[in-house]
């Protein structure tokens, strides 16, 4: 069963609009939004939530003011600058607390509590294109790779239970913790970029990351007609980097119009851009299937079958 | 004044706004790229880089000959970065958050400080007048906040910290990297676009940053696209919209060529000069309100 993810490095290149269209094309995928920090896919897919669960990850340190002797050892040992000493007494800033437990361990008065940290919620939902696994971190919460790993595990379970042949995920921007977590065990990564210096720069970094984890990739240049020269450069770069150039999609106001109406662009209009998207999707499935059946054993281990 | 240019959604124009603001700024200023996962500001400001440093984080190095396998380190570590299996001590430096707990707790002094490379801090000058700082995360490194702290520490050592203003280009999102980038600021400028995605993530960003108690203001990019939800929300939250940049294909094309909008298009220079003025005005008003509230 292939697992396909759409990522980009740079934000705002069109990952989510494309993932939504792919979900429409796929028809029988388990859909997964792995941008747990600023998820948007639900705005188009309008999921009906069936299961809602709290997400706890790690702990946070809290000083009990009555027990604190104001010795200052916690402030001295904290590497994250999370302990402040306002006139009212020592206090830990939850936004800076890393949850490392060092202050809890060494406080001579035993005055620091270490409760579980409630970081967000995750959901299993039903959409018009199939089941969907998604989440929402609380604002300012730790951007947990653990939540991404949890969603992927739930998606696999759901795929097996419901006999679905594919997992399609929308990834987060960047190349840090949530993106790394979303790549382990993935069969194919669609890299969405735009013909701008930022798009190109970030494409190269996210492609490097995929190479690092031995994930095969293909590239889609979105809004390609904004700068045809840069688009050609990216195509040449793909040849040299041995990644497949999947498509050059034109800038099309239909993408935003569809979004406003909560539709995928392929539902909004069947021609033009949608034809190109359909063609790319067919190729992506071929490449994902090829990878999933050929070399599973040599790749990164999956956390669950 | 330290201004952080942030957004919930990526690709709304943070870097465009940060670059153009720095370009028109009429006082000494440093432009700082804290989107260390995907730094882009240098692609537009094209600075002369005069210094580079590798940033590292402390991780434990084990001397197993001293280890008695008491497990104190493994029991304390919250990140599964060190474990004891029977009489084998294993460290996983990639998992380490650098808290120093294992070194402090080991009764045998079997652990000593080593280092893991986070990435690079680089600095220089753009257009002969704009101080420039950036971080670039090593590909494969998961944690960006420690590298961001290294960039901030570098600025603190430079004359820019005391002599001028600072404009921070923040990473997208609303979680720990984004919070870390706006923490040093006096004022947060949220860049959004009036689409359903832009609006949704704008609300998330507003909710994430509001507890910090810093004045916030909005810039609406690609105005005319989508709908009016963002404008309505700003009005209801008393969040001033300092400028609206119209949706215009010429702007997108200038951006695609790596141009600073305020440099490439005369009318954009005016837009950003006015934005600079209204930013300072808003900072001043917010400051006076704060003083009045404390009086």
C-alpha cells in the first residue's frame, strides 16, 4: 500500500490545494493532514468528525509557590531561559519550558510539579472522498513530531481496516521536526514548488532531506507561467538531480475561486488545470506503487505494519 | 524597535514585506532571517556575507569505562536520547534537546559535553546599509529553536543590537519555531492573504501570539483575491490593518526575479515607506496605552 506525501519546503506553493485535488482523483485513499500546526485541508474537505481524542505529549514544569524557597537553582540550571524571577517569586514560562525535567529533579525543596502537557487534539473523520485523519495543535504548543507519527499510525490502521489502497498526506512547510517525522516509511514525496528564487532554494533543501531518508521524489512547478525561464531551470535541475519532473501547472485564479467555495479545483472545473492535475496524479500513483512493491525491505523501517 | 514579520500560513509574503521594509527603513536597521529551516531573505536582499559560524548544541558523550549502569541518566532523559540496556550505555545525539540533565545527574561523571551541529549562522551587510543575519538549519536536523537562539545571540553581540532597529523574518506556523522567532520582538506584524486558508491560519497565529502581550498589526497581501473575512476579523479584534498590497501579477513576476518590491516598483516604495510610518505610529500608541494602563 503506497504512502504518498505532498511537501514543498516553502509555504504557500499550493500543497494543500493540490492534495485536496489528488484526494478527489484518488477516490479511495485514506487522507491525512500532517500540517498539525496550521492545517488547512479540512477547509476544503469539510470532514465530519467521528472520533475526537486529546493529544498529550511530554510534560511541563510548574513551580509550587508555597513550597519554593527561592534558592534560584532552577533558574541557574535551566538551559532554555524558562525560569524568571519577577517580584512575585520564581515562575516557569510554559512557552519556553522544554519539558526536560532538570529543574524538577534538582529542586532541593521538591517544589516543582511536572504534569502532562495537553498539546492538542486529533480526529478521525469522514469526507466526501473517504476517511481522513487530522489534528490541531493548540496555539503555541510544541510542534510535535510525535503527533505526526501518531496520525500516520492511525492512517495505516484505518487503511487496513477499511481496505483502502493508498495513504495520501498533506505535509508541513519547512524541513524540521514535523516534516522529518512525516517522511519515515513514505514511499513517494511530491515536491510542490514555484518558479521563484525562494521556491527553487527551498525545493533543493527539501529534496536533499528526501535523499537523506532515501525517499523517491517528483516535482510539480505551480504557477509555472509566472517565470517560464525559472521553470525551465527547475526542469533541468530535476534531470540532473534524478527526480522526475511531473508537471508545470499554470497560475489559475480557479484555485482561489474553488477554495472560497470549499471545493477542490478538480471539482470546480473539469478542464485546463484539472486535466494536468489528473495526468500528474496518475503518474504519481504509478511511481508510488512501484516504490511500495519494489524495495520496501531496504528502506526505513515502518513503525507499524 | 524590534519588528517580527510573521504569519500562520506560509507563502503569504513575510519575506517580501521584511525585505522591502528593511530596504526603505530610514534609520540604522538589521534584517534577520529566523526562518532557519527555509531561509529566503538573502535571496532578495543579496547581502555581502562577511562572517559565518557553525552553530552547535551540547550533547552527552559517554565514557563507558566509568559507567555503573545505574540508569539515572536514562530515567531523567525525557527525549529518549540516552538509554541503558543491561550493561550497555547508548546515546542518541539526534534526539537530544541539550538540557544538560544527564551530565548533572550522573554520579560517576561518566558523561561529558560533546556537540551536535545545528547549522550555520551567517552575517553581513545588504545594499551597503542594512545589517544582515541569518541561520541555515543543517538538512536532517529536526530542531530549529536552538539555532534561532544562536542567531539572536549573534545579533546581541553586534552593534546593531544597540544602535538600530531590527526586522525579523519569522518562520510560518504558530508553534514553537514561530513563537521563538517573535519572542524577542516589540511588535508583531502579521502578513496574510484574504483567502480561506490565509484567514484560517491568521486566526491561529493571532491566538498563538496574543498571550505574549505584544502589540500586533496586520498587512494584507494579494488584496482583492478571495473574500473579506480577514478584514472583518481584524475590525472585530481591533487589530489595525496597516496596509493592503493589491493582488497584481507584476508584483508576483518581480518577486519571481528575486527583486525587492520597494526597489523595483516606485509605487511599492511609497507603500512600504507609509508602512514604516504607520508601524512606528502603532508602536508609539501601543506603548503609550501600556504606560497609561500601568499608571
